[in-house]
C-alpha cells in the first residue's frame, strides 16, 4: 500500500471490522466464502504493514520474506480463485454457473502458474516514492498475457453474476485498476490491492441486499404454500 505502515494497519483494522459485520449478515452457507473477502484483504494489508516496518528497519529478513509471500500469495494465488469460486456458490442461474465454471478453471491454472513463480523466482520489495515496489524475476514475455488473464478471471465473472450489486463491484474494481495503471504503474500490485481492499466494503452491502432478497423469496414461497394449503382445505370441505 502507498504512504506508510500505519495506513496499511489502519486499512487492515477497518476491513477486519467490516468483515465481522459482514459475517454477522450471513444467512446462507453459500454466502460464507464471498463474505470472507474483507477478512482476506484485512490479513493482506496487515502483512504489508509488517513489510513496511521490516523494510524501514533494515532487519528481520525472515519476517520480511514471510510478509512478502503472504501479501503476494493473497494477491496472485488466492484472489483469482476466490472470486469465481465464491460467485459460483452464490449463483442461482445454471447457465451463468456454466460460464463461471470456465473462469474458475482458468483461475486455477493461473494461480498454479503464480504459485510456481513464487516458488521458483526471486522477489525483492523496495520502498520508493512512498510506495512498495515488488521487483521479481518472473518471465518477462509472459507478464502481459498472464496479467490479461488475471483481469479476465477476477473481473468478468462479476459482470456475469446475476447477484444484485456484483456489476457495481466489478465497475469499481475496473476503475481502481485503471487509475492505478495510469498513476501508479510501477507499484501496481501494492496500490491496486489497497484500492481493491477498500472497495471490498461493497461486499457487506451485497450480502445485506442478498439477504433481503432471500427473505423476500422465502416470504413469497410461504405465501404460495399457504395459499395452496388453504385451497386444499377448502376443497376437502
């Protein structure tokens, strides 16, 4: 994240609080994975806060390495799979589910590639212009196409989903990526993750709205069943 360790820890605390509020809103098991997004980002931002401290002190190389890998594992390995998988659990339309499954398959392959890179290549974090820059030896020729796939599997499923609010969530993610790419290109991983983390506040709203839809659907179902029961009773009489 940009600015400081304090900003990262503050973001982590805010997201953790939102995560608790979101978890309390969960009424259906299918919502649990999606509701966990704020917690995931809270953990990630705290990891980068630790990284800020270790980079500033110039020591604690083991803690620094752990913080780097926690941050990047979250951003590059977990996040690409979490989005389509959580949407698949939420989705009720079978046709949309088939489409999201294809994105999930691509996301698993992408995450496997990034996991291989994290294990096989060197990564060096640096503080530069009040930002953290992650310099890696990942294959240069594959960076652009792989990043395109990353965008595809993490954003497109949000537009595919029929869940209320997902398209708005996707637009915010797109705008944050665009702004980061224009103004913070060299710090894309760090800064965009921060923006995406703060945007995950929308997850609370989506879960809340989904629960209202569930409640309304349950009410309609009960009304239909009640009407049918009353009709049967009348017929018997």
